C-alpha cells in the first residue's frame, strides 16, 4: 500500500509500505516465502493498518493543502478499498484485493473515486467473491476493470502471473485515475 500527495501534478512522496513493519521482502519466488506471506497476511490487523493510513494522510496534508491517493496490491487492494470507505483520501486504486467481499457493508461510505482491478482467474479471490464485489459496488464513484484469463498479481513485473499487456493497461488506467482525481 502506497500513499502519494501532490499539487496539480501527480508525484510520488514517501508514504507507508505497510508490509515494512515486518522487516522482510516477499517476492513470491519460493514456497517458504509464500508460507511466510500467508502467515503475515493472517496476522495483519486491518483496523490498525487503516489507522496508519489515516495518520499518513493527515501527515501528508499537514504541510499544506494536498490531494492524496492510495494504491495497493493483494492485501493492499483490500486496504485501498477500505481507504476509500474509511478515510478522506481523494482517490484510491486496488489491484486484486483479497477479502473485499467481506467488507461490502462499508461501500456506502465511499465518498471519493475508487478504481479496482480484478483478475478473473484470481486464485485468491474466487468467482463468487468477484461477483459480489461487482454487484455491490455500483456507485458512480467506483470503476471496476476485469481482466479475463488473468491470475493474481498479473501486473507485478517478474511475478509468476505477470502479463505485460494487461499490466500496462491497468497501470495506464491507474495513472489516468490519479491524474484526474488528484489535480
């Protein structure tokens, strides 16, 4: 999960990478890394993570009026969704958010633009969960893109399921979303 603030131009500023609290870097190259990732995923406190995100947004804005956007992948995709629900971030983007369907009761709180990228063959977000998300998030503030034939982490260069064409399309859509909503 990354946060960025800017005035007029989209720019990247230091923000939390919530997995940094763990002190490890998981690149999904080994079974041991996957096991560690799932252990950390299960132990992650979503509510505390959202508190960190809200605090970071406040810190970015403390330097003056700034628009702030958040982007997250996997667990970060869920956090991006919840950032749209629970904070005053100006825009959020989630890639293959795991567990979004468990928090759809918060969808009515979305007050700023949210974009979600859904891999239709996601091994961690089944078709039923994807359908629930698509059916529940019908607000004009929410844009959902589906990627047929794609699995989890299709936009992560070097990852097992990386697809250059769909990664480029998703990333271009993300940049357009932030450019339009963070000006």
